[in-house]
C-alpha cells in the first residue's frame, strides 16, 4: 500500500471503530471499491491504533482496575468491574475461536455485510426504546454483552454499537454502558492481536511489513480514534445514539441493492 491508502484506511478505522457503524464493514467497502489490498496483519495494526486511544482515554479506570486485581480487591467497585470484564471476555474469545474461519469468509461477501448493517441499525434503533436505565452491571449482563461483542466480529455489525445498545436495552446507565463497552474492547483487541500476530509471524509474511508504514497507521488511527471516542460519548449522553440506525439502514440497503443488480 502507498501512504495515501494507509492514511485513508487509518481514518476509516479511527472514525468507524467508535461511531456505531462498523469499522470492519467500512474497511471491507474501502478495500472493495477503492481497490486497496491489505493484510490481516495491517488490520491488526489499525486496531492497535484504536486500542491506544482507549488506553489513553480510560487510563484512570484501567489503572484502578489493575490495582484492584493485584491487591485482590475484588469486592471493591473496580475489582468487581475486573471480574465482569473477565466474564464478558470469555464468550467473545469462544465465539472468535469457533467461528473465526466462517467470519473471515464474510469479508469477501458484500451481501452478508449489507444485511449485517441492517441488523446493526435495528439494534441501534431499539436502544432508544428503553427509558428506565437504573440497573447495575452484573455477571449475566456482562456475559450477554460479551456474547454480542463476539458476534460483532461479523463485518457490518458494529462492536461499539451492539455492545452499548445491549447495555442500554439491559437498563444500564448510559455512562456505564459506554464505559464497559470500551473496557471490554481492551482484552479483545489484545487477544486478537496476539493470535493474528503469531499466525502472521509463523507464515513469515510479517517480514514484508514496512515499519514506517505501520507506525503511520497506528498514529493516524489513534489520533482520529481519540477525537471520535469523545464525540461518541457526547452523542450517547444527549440520547442521539439511535440516529446512526438510519445511516446503517441506508448503507445496508445500498449494498444489498448493488449486489442484486450486479
């Protein structure tokens, strides 16, 4: 890839990872219609950029959680949150392990991506219907949100959109649903990066990676991600989260119609 293609994909990743419109789905579209050929390893690089933005934005929460874990303070609020993250990460890991090969085939099937966008839109729209949000996070909610995060490996299903919407539908407070969604993102990305990184290293394709290009991808993605992460929080607080449903529906229908006509 040339530098312009790297920047385009990094910007797409940085915007769509946080706005509830599916980063993987948009990366598929960018690669399909712009003719950009990329690798799994470069996708991991882009996700590391979004991970960096989360680590910076939630650094206080993450440090408090780690402190509680090392001090075995699992009865504290941050200690309980650590356990919920572990519980939520289990179904994500299981789904990713069992269905990775199947999900990867969807990246070349725009019809599946189109229907996945429609599904994301439905979930986003339904999130506005739950008004009584006073419930606290518990193991059952963490497990369900983690399961949804695993399903969001399908391109076109937004990870942030599906996990936050599920939290809202489960009557969680907006701020708590937002926080848990992105804290749950951290182990998922680290795990995926380790697995994909090892696979790429074993295949020796990692030796073809241009390090300056990789660093550029991380830098641009993290910078754009940090801005849109802040924007997403404002959107959720102002009860505008479901507005993105209309975008997902429009894009999904356009993709499906385009595939049928083609």
